């Protein structure tokens, strides 16, 4: 279990670094593409190891296990949006959607149970947030299954919000959830919230850019085309 925890911490550290680099690096540049791929691998590794540690040690499994599953779902489907699977690999998209559905329904039920109190020491807000995000992801997956793979700005938006929200979960888990490991001189709630809020602000900025101003966002298409070429 110690080895699993070590890998979890290492992957989380790498994921945060690569996530912020990918978020703010020039879109379409090699640094952005490579850091984005490393981010996916690191997030999946971090999530799976975190799930094992949470289940094995009983560390807030009611919130940590759904968070781990949702994070993996977001980065995997965010990647397959720009690197579509072959026809034989479509089962992964279906399995991922079922995971998101399970997380969404379960967490919403937990949220309703927690209203006016706490569940295993947790307030309703985290459960509500993960539940809503999980079901939003499922709605997007169903739309893709019905209408086909999104194109243009819809495709970029799907990739952007899934990858960025996964980074938001990781940043919130570290800067807020693990604030005790941060040196006391800078362990200031408002200060620690800044890198977390920065992820959300940047996400909404890019969503606005690719949806409301497609002519301005057009250069970013080069990035998503280039990602396909990474093996």
C-alpha cells in the first residue's frame, strides 16, 4: 500500500505540473501537446492509485472513489475526442459513459442525503458538483452516440472542458484538500484558492473563445489536429 501511495503522490505531482503547463502553453506547440499527453497518463495513474488507497485504507471513500473515477473518465474521453478510437475500441467510450452515469447518480443521491448535514464528514457540495458533472458528461456522450462525433467548435469545447475540469479536481484536491502539507507561511486560504480558481477562469475563457468567437479560436484547430499524430 505504501508503494501505491507513493505512486499516487508522484503521479499527482506530475499531473498538476503537466496540467498547468498544457493549460497555459501556446496551443498547438510541441510543449502543449506533449504535456497534455503526459497529463492524461499521470491523471489516470493518480486516480487509480488513489482509488486503491482510499478503498484499502478507508480514506473518505464516499468522495474519493467517485472523484477518482470521474477524473479518469474526463481525461480519457477528453483525449478520445481528439484521438478517436478505432471501431474495435468503441467499448471504452461506452464503458466510460457507464462509469460517469454511476458516479453522477450515486453522488446526486449522496448530495440529497447530505442536505442539512454531512455524510461521512463531507458536506453536500462536493457530491452535488461531481454528480452534476458526471451527468453532464453522460449527456454529451449520448449526443455523440446519436449524432456522431462533434466537429468544429463543439469538438474543441468537449475536449477543453473535460481536460480542464479534471485539472480543476486535481488542483482542488491538492491546494484545498491537502493544504496541511503546504508550508505554513503560505498556507493562506485565499492564496491557496487562486491556482484552483485560475483553472476555472481559464476554462471558461477558452470555452468562450472557441464557441463565441470561432474566427479568433481557429488557430487552436492546429493543436487538435496535431494531437492525433502523437503516438
